[in-house]
């Protein structure tokens, strides 16, 4: 049973947890943080997590070395196609997605269009992971306005239409010295985001002052 203490607000704070893989009760220090979980901790301990990741990498390498030939019927369009028309799927026994690449792309595009805010968050989260930055934003923290709060231009979703435009909504950090955390993000137009770039507020003020003086 998890041991816990209580704060003054009577909220339980656990100091131990049972690993879902090895079934051993361990200190919460033995678990990685996972903000998507209710207890903010991963399901398995760090040791088991490491083992699981190694197993995944091993399966992935095996998958890449396997030569798959023949045909497969797409569960989406019901057309029999070459296996080269299917994306690899390491969780599937056949190592192929159940739907072909065309159907998969169409399905993905529909999902992105149906929930543009979720799409913005997923894309931003992916970039943060690549840059090693914190990302602690959820759909509850943001909403896409109709008008860019900086430039006053209408925001138009370009998801599924190709490249983003000046009017495309983007997630921007208010303070560039901080990560993508609650209270430090806002949705503005792509143009406003580009203009600000990674500048600090003093730099932006100096920039405006310089060009105001040049223009008299």
C-alpha cells in the first residue's frame, strides 16, 4: 500500500509507489515525472523504464532489418496494395499499419483540422522535446482567438492547406528566457511571432526607438 502524508490542505502526497512492471513498492524518487498522469509519475520505475526502452529499441532495429514483401488489403479503402504502400508499425504483428499511406495521411489531416488547438500543442511539444525544453501546456491553458492580439489581423487556420501564412495561429512564449510553461505562452499570428522571434522586451524597445529616430 502506498504510504502517504497530508498537507495542510488535506491533499495526499505519496512518498512511495508500486511499479507496474516489477510490482515492487519503491520511493517516488525511483520514478520519472509524467505530468500527464494523475499522480504526475510514470507507471514503472526508472530501472524498468530503462529496460522497456531498450526492448523497444531492439524491436525497432529488428523491424528495420526485416524485408516485407507481398501485398496487403487496406482496412480503410479496402484496396489490395503493395506492402510498400503501408507505413511500418512496430506494435503490429505484421509490422505494418492496417491502413495504407494515403488513407493514413487523409485520416491524420482530418484529425489535425478538427482540433487545431491540439495540433498546435502537439507540434509545439515535439519541437520542445527536440530542443530539450520544458512543455507543460494543455488545451485548458490556451484558446485560439479570432484576431491576433498583437497585430489585430484575423487568425486563419492553415492546417491541412499547406504552409502556414502570416495569419496562421502559433504558440509564442511571452518571456523567451523561460520555457513553454503555464503563464508564459500566448497564441499570436505567425507574423507577430516571426517579428518578435527570440528577442527580449528591452531589445524590442531599442529596435523601435532606433527606427523611430531614423524616420524622424
